[in-house]
C-alpha cells in the first residue's frame, strides 16, 4: 500500500511539473508574440534621374538611372512608427517632371492603400520619423497628423524657418506639423527606450539628416539609410551628391555610420537603390 501511494505521489508530482512546464512555455510564447517587433517595407514611388552624375559629380555624366522610393512601418509593442513617407499619393503612374526635367516622378501604388491592405489607418500611427525633408520623403507626411514628428533640431530650424525652399523643402507637404506635435532631437534617440528602434543623427545631405537603426530579433540588425547614399555604387566608391547641404559633414556622417554598421553587424538598406530594393520583401509581408 505504501509503495502504491508513493508511486501515485510521484506521478502526481510529475504531472504538476509537466503542467508547470507547459504553462511556462505558453507564457513564453505569449510574451514573445506580445514583444514582437515587425518591419513592413512599402513602395512609395519611382524616380528617374536623367543625369545620374548629379549624385556622383564627374562620373556617369549624361547617363540615366531609375531609383525607387521606400517607406517603412515599424510595429513595436509600445507603438507604431512610420519612417519616411515617399512621394505624394496624388502623383499618378504617368508622373510628372521635376527640377527642370532632371527627374521624372511617379507613384504606382499609393502609400495609403498599402497601409489599408495590412489593416492600418494613418491616424493610428504614434510616431513619424523622416530622414530629411526633401519632397520625396515628406510627400505623404500630412496623412499622419495624429503622430508625433521626430526631427533633429537643425532640420526643424530649416524646415520650419523662413527659408525652407532654399534647402529644397516644400512646407506644404508637411503643413500639419510644427512645434506642438514635434519632438525635437539633439542627436541620437532611442524611440521606445529598449535599443530596438534608434534614430542616428547623420547630417550633411540636409542640415539635420538622420538614419534609422533597427535591431530585429529574427532578421538581425538593419540600418535604413535615408539619403546617406542613393545607390550602392556611391557607397562602394564613397561619393556624395553635388547638391548635398554640406559635403564635409556628409563624409563625416558616412564614416560614423559605416563604423556603427560594422560594430553592429548590420545590413545597410539604401532606400533609393532599386536593385537592392528588389531583393527585399514588401508589404503585406514583413520582417521580424
């Protein structure tokens, strides 16, 4: 009898341990799901440069190059953030010429419809991060007027100052923003406080240009370039556009960010690089 009771007790203890282990595993799975961070990539326009040498002076003069325009949605347990907003959804697939014909701009798949396809409304977005305020990055900024704009002090002063046009900015494209709904940054900024979504200051292309670092749990670290580079060839040969705000600052930022990328072992995604972009999966698919 005693032996039987002992065996029953042992079985009961094993059953209790099994239930505890299963509960712990389920809790772990739930926590993983709740803590997940997702990255969606959107096609936010097409840019034909009719003379690509403006991006690399003295090289490939008179040659045309097709570029893409990318936007991103980062879904974090503490909130959603849009990174860059591309060309305006008001553009059509036929497009328009810009900069006295230097560029042809078109939009084949409006950003708002891409968000709707994954069940996201612009007014639900908590944060708007824009690498810099050129029109191919602020085209749909006003859609996100419920969000807090994350912007470097230098970029804010230029974009919202009296000479915004001098920097190649179009204030009408971000007219729903200003001091009250902006968080003005003084350098690098950890958006959610856990090191997984970090804005890195990288001035030079514009006065307050910035890039975005993402520490993805499964895909690994990724850095979104803004316009630190426009295509891989310029990264390879360390070239900057003739129209950058400050050439010296541009090269300093390149050195700083490349060092950071190496330290983190991160992939660098060049937001305008068509060839690289074609190898990246787009919404409704996502990265974890």
